[in-house]
């Protein structure tokens, strides 16, 4: 069928006021344009919607039936048009974030954003940073959040903040004894995230050639799993302070000072360069940035903001 919204709008106007001249004036078109639109509509539905009596249009039973069926749909279309003109903060947004951000930052962000904009639905995906970039490249993800620097020719990166990763142990005596050299720690049982994670990449960048001698005892996908394993003796890990905030505060994990090593990294929001930056997308990205700027004392704020 080739029914258009314009045809239906003119039809509804004629049903309300069956005078072609007045409907033409109302819609700023000619009388012949109105007549052609109604004739095309009747051809599409296969029924005559008006009786032509004494050069007058008189709505008939087919016209009244069609009016009852289409009126709710037209009203919904008008509501949608009004919504996008007056309040763009509605719709569905697909967001992917690396594990640290997805698990320890996004829950409160999502709660606050939904409170502000109840008509918004954010579909949240937890991925490692490499997979977030892949989603941006393929177009399956509208907005991404990652930790660390990645190269992608089709992506735009917006720096949000920087942080410094912390080496942690469950052994208080070991952690507080002194500052250690990197060489002294290489043979301990390191429990790390999998390859492709932002945390792992940051470590590798700073370790340089020493990473070949690091004793990677276990690789685990989930941060909470790593924290459980750290209860074992002689184990170490390197994590975002976001992930261990509770454990550090409760004296369940302790920071280990490493001489001359600072595992600093940046957080970024990521979009495809060809992706339309809707009001909703930009508002959510800004909300995440504002949340990060006020969230934790470990964040070294980006001077650009």
C-alpha cells in the first residue's frame, strides 16, 4: 500500500470539515492537491470514503471506519513529533564499557541518569576495552567507554580523566614493610585480567621488557574473581582504585609501593566518526564525565575540563 501520512492528515481534516476549499487553506495547498490526495487514498484502500452528493463531499461509512482506525496512530505520530521537538531526552541508547567502568562506575551513573530522564533506556554491555572498540567499529555500539589508549582510525576519543593503577596484596605486613623494586616482585604470583583488557594493556606499556619475566600465575576475566584469589599468600595484582575502594577502606587489601613505577592511564568515551551524535548520546557522555570528576579522590582530573 502507498498510503502517506499527508494523505491521512488531509483525510482527517476533510472528515472534520468536508469542504475542500477550507481544508486546502488550512494546509496551505491547492484544492486540486487535496482532491488528488484523497483520490489516491481511496485507490489505496480500495473504497470510496466520501459520497459525492450535489457537488458536496459527505463522509460515508467507509470513511468513518477508516477515521476510527487511523486516529490513534496519527495521534501517536504527533506525540512523537512533539517529543523530538521539545524534549529529545528519550529513546534507547546502546552503551558498552570496559569492565572497570561497567562494574564500578556505571551502576550509579545509570541510576542517576534514569532518575533525570525516565523515558530513556540505556542498554549496558560489559566488555573488555578491545571488544568495546570492535563494537564501535562495527556500529553495534553507539557509545563506548574504555581505559587506556587504543588506536582506531574510525573512532573519535574524548578524554574523560586519568587515574593511577594500584598494586595490591592481602598481606598487610608485606605491603607496609617498605617500597619494593619491580625486580623484587616479578617472581610473585601475579593474578591479572585477560589480554585485551585496559588494565592489562596499561601494565604492559609501563613494564616494557620486564613483562616477559613477570610471573603471570592466573588470568581471570572478572575483577571480583581476582580479588577472591588475592586472599592466597604471595599473590599480587594491579587494579584500578575504583575496583578496590571498598577493600582498601576495610583493610582487606593493601597497596604495595613499587619504586619508580606509576601505572597511569586515561579514561575515554568513544564514538564512531560517522555516528550521528544525538542529544541523548551527548548528554549521557557528559553525565559520565561529570560523575568521574566528582567521584573519587584517586582520579587526577583532566585539566582540559
